[in-house]
C-alpha cells in the first residue's frame, strides 16, 4: 500500500462500481492525498 | 392491509433522429468537436425501426420474451435478431413518427409544430392505434408550412424535429430569456410527458381499470418542469393524467434520480394502505438526453448504437383484492445519510438490514430486481454487467452473513438474479422493469417473495456527495380482501391484545391477593 504514500491522487469513481468517497477512504488510509474525487454515472 | 399491484405497462419509443439531435453525448460533441469522426460515423450505426423491433431485450421489455428466456440466449444479443412485434402483453414499441404526433398532442401551449404533409401521412396510422382515443386524435393539429419550420429553427432558437434526417417540425422556446422554458427543455419535457401518457394508456388497458377510478398519479422520471421562479415546480403526473383522460386523478412528482421509481412505489403503497387513495398509478416517461449516451464506444466497436429507445412504464397500486401480489410495507430497505457509500454498505442497507429486521435470510427472497440495465449496452462501453455486479454483491453478503455457502455463490446469482434487459434510461431500468413479470411469477406460484431495489446517484445534482437507494418486497397475496375476512396481521393483533388483557388480569388478580 506504500505506493500511494505522499502522493496526490485524482479519483474518478463509478456509480455501479466503487464510488469516489469509498476510494477516497482507501487512499487516506494508504497515506495518499485525494486532491479530487468524483463519482460518475454511465447508465 | 397491504396494497396490491393490479398490473404494469412498459413502453418503448424508437427515436433514431433524436439520438443524433438530442442525446447529450452528441450535442456535447457538436459543441466541442463538431468535425469529429464520431459524428460522421454515427448515422451509419443508427438502427431502423424493424431492427429495433427485432432486438430481444426490447421484446423482453414489452413482455414478448421472459427474462429467463433472454438469459438463455448467449450475449451479445444485438447480432441475433428475433421476431419483432410492435405490441406485447405489457405495452408496445412505438415508431418515431407516431410519437411526434403524440408529443404534439401533449403540447397544450402551442409550442410544437409539425409539417402539414408529415401530419397528413402519419395521422391515419395514429388514429388506428387501439389505445389512442378520439379525444387524443382531436388534439392533433393540421400542421404548418415547411418555410415556417425553417424560419423558427434558423431565427427563433427553436429545436428542430427530424424524421429520416428531414426537418419535419420544431419545438419553440416558451420564453425569450427564461432558460427553464427554452426550446431544449420544453422538448425534453414533452418527450417525457408523451412517453408517460403512452404508458398510462397501456396500464389502464392492461388492468381494465375505469379511467375515472384512478385517484392519484405519481410521476417518478428525472426531468424537471417549471420556470425561472420555480425551476422544478413540477407535476408531470397531473399533466400526463390530463392527456390520458384520468379525469378523477390528482397527482404529484417524486424525484430521486434512478431511485425515483422505488421511492414512488413505496409512497403509492403507503397511500393506498393508509386508505388515503384507492387507486394510485406510478408512472414515468423517458429521457432524450441519455439517447446514445455510450454511442462513442458502440461506434468504435462497429456496433449499432443501442441507446435509441425512449422508455416508459406505469404500475397500478390498488386496495387489496385478495388475489393480486402485495407490496409489504413492513420490509423496506433504505440507504440512510450515515450509511456510507461503499458497495457493501449500500447493499447491506438495502438488502440485509431490512431482511434481518423481518427475520428473513437473503436466500428467502426468490428474485431480486436490481439495476436491470442491458449488458449489451454497458459492457462494450466498459461499464460492465451492472445487474451481475449487484447480484454478486448480494450473494457475497449472503455468504458473509452465513445464509449461503461460498460454493453456492454462482448458483445464487443464477437462481435469484436475472440478465438485464432495460434501456439505459436512468430511472427506467432501476428495479421496476421486473414488476410486470414479478406479478406473473407470483400469481403462477413460481415466486413467493421478490425484492425491488432502486439506487440513485444524488451526487450528480452537486447538492450532496451522498448515494441513495430504497427497496421493497412484493409477495404472494394473503388471500384476504379489503372488503372482508381477517388478515394475518389482524389475527396477530387480536392474539396480542388477548395476551395483554390476560396478563393485565393476572396482574390485577395478584394485586388483589397481595392486599
């Protein structure tokens, strides 16, 4: 998980996959900084 | 006593020219990249009406093929044409030209005009439609000259109406400066209203209800109607009920993105169970903006653009008749503000928690209706098989909860799930496409309990980052009608009262003795 440590992360979540806020939580615990997070809908 | 579902209708409209003219993917592309290859290639990938009729998921939507029959056909489905029938037991697939007349009928403010010879050519067929009444036909205008159409499109910001690539009409703006009454918004709203009207006509026909007996209509589409002072003022419901001839009905709009239909169904069931209204119709028309939404990927993969259908549906919820499938208001799932957004948290709140509260296991529900998007549309676009992903998550929760052995995961998906068949029209595929088949499955004894799940992407409105969703159960009728008999709930209530009285009498006797 150290690959995200100290990194700035742009998150595009999928409404029917993993949404942005859920990825954001993972990024935070992995030491990354979420600079942008959004969830998109393709259906 | 629980309310019941008396019947449902499902309609599609084939709108090939609207894909090109009105789909947001295409309108955006024309602004940012007007010379793009995509726009040049697109017309070659548009299906004919006959091709759209002969597409198995479309025939499934209107009831000519069951979800189980569809699942037996190997994907993809678009290259396996089937027998194309216009009408099915749930509704129909209306061609674009007739739908334009229905849109004009739905315009009560003289904002939509069709060309004279176009009207003359289509009206005779329109008049013969089995559900189009003389009152509706009387609303068809004679039409205008071609020069007027061209002038309004060129000079007055009117939205063009095309058929076969030819300009046959226009929708004009309803106000000079109010963007909420722009030609674009009015056209989108007329499409939604007209497809809702078509669904209403079919549900009245399918259920045999007298139009005057409908008390209330709830619209659950994803459009908004209003002006600059009340952008989402609303009441598509009452507007559609007027054209459909439901003269005794009032109504309102319920919104929740794709979860709207499930919210509306729970509202309708509660209104009827409470005795507020006897007969409530939940209805929704379709969405022009979503036409060709994934068109770029379809064209890239040399497929037909499958998002060429505007959808609609209606469900009649009525007082318990002792026969029809019931909506169980006691088992409703809801994604709460504090639930969280991970897929596990979402499905737990919608499936696991309400079932646990009711003392049921995940495996006690025979069929789950989730987001029933057609995978033929979503897989080539990289969005995967949406229903399958939902079923896997429900199965995984069942394993985690000890309701299911891990080895039974795939079998659970097969037995309790379905392949998606609905067009990607947002609210249209969200749980509700199964209600028609569900009623048949329950009445035939194939299914005892089914769960309908609606999920909504609230974050798209930029007012919250929250997700949303609600679920409800449709089950066998307890065979007690509203008019007579005693329900299971009433029996439980009577026993509970007797026990309380007995306990009180014991307590009273004890008190007497201790004195």
